[in-house]
């Protein structure tokens, strides 16, 4: 059984409107965000190899020397705004022999090794075909100007009686090669949902999120360690 970590990176990708340009290489606590998924993967004993899948070899200069990873070249057409994450994973699986993939994005610096290890164990056990990170929110939710999880026909319900919503994070995904080949998506038909708190599941994209992340690291709320 072989488990690999995949960290996709492309320098010219245009993110959502409120995102910081070049966010994957922006500095957080003195190092680029791209270091954090590598640091995480290096702490997980079940991972055999870690790859940065990119068309930009210069990104290696932003990585700390002690981190173990391989730079894997990908086709330039995967840098297109029209390329999907499924296109990237498919291309990766065409050149890397593995049984399971941990997909990590360089925008979630607070993910913990035990969280990922739990996802790995659940999928490897065969009880699930994939796993992803999510947050549970017990709040009044709307979607496209329609109430999503509550009904006011008999008055506004007490918040304790409202069904919670699950918000998928793009922090990490774990899936088997077989599941991806069958369903062509990083989340299969029988996923394990790993719920985390608002900080661990945070995706750093905007200037505000960057400031919050700096505060969390500087305050010691989350420990950033090389160990």
C-alpha cells in the first residue's frame, strides 16, 4: 500500500475576488504558505512521498531546506484557468504509482497531523472511499435567497432545533486511486466527513484571514514547530 501527498501549485492562477494575489507564496510567520502543507505531510508517518506538482520550478526557492518533498513537473496546460482540480489529479495519477492520495492545498496552515491521520485510517480501513475536512455550523442558513435549514411557517424556530449545515473546506482531501478513477472526483460516493473547528479548518485567502492567522501563530494558540 502506497500513500502519497499531492500539493498542486501554479503561480499565475487567479483566485476569487477577495483573495490576495500570489497567496500560496505569501509569507505567514516568516515563511510562505506553501511550506505548511509540506510541514504537515512530513509529520504523518503513513505518507510515503510528498510532491509539489507544478510547472514553476522557481517555487523551490520558497521552501525551507529541512522539508522533504519532490518537485514534479506538470504540463503547462494545467495552468489554465479552465483546468479543474480533477484534471490535475488525473495527470498526477498518470505519472505516480500509488494507492491513495492526500490532496493538500497551501492555504490551511493550522491543519493538525492527527486530523489527517484520522482521515487516512478511515479510508484505508475500507469503510469509506474518501475523506474531506468540514465545519459544522448550527446557524440560520440561506442559499440563493431561500432559507436552507429552517421554516418560519410556524414561527422562527429556536436555534437549538435548527438542523446544522456542513461547510466543506478545501483544506485537505484523502481518496483512493480506485475511487477517483471510478467517480472522477476527489470526494467519492461514501465519504468520511472530518469535522474540525473554525481555526483548524481556516483557509487563508483574504488579507483579513492572513491577519487572523498571524495573530493565532504569534499568540501561541497554534504552535508552529519544525518537529
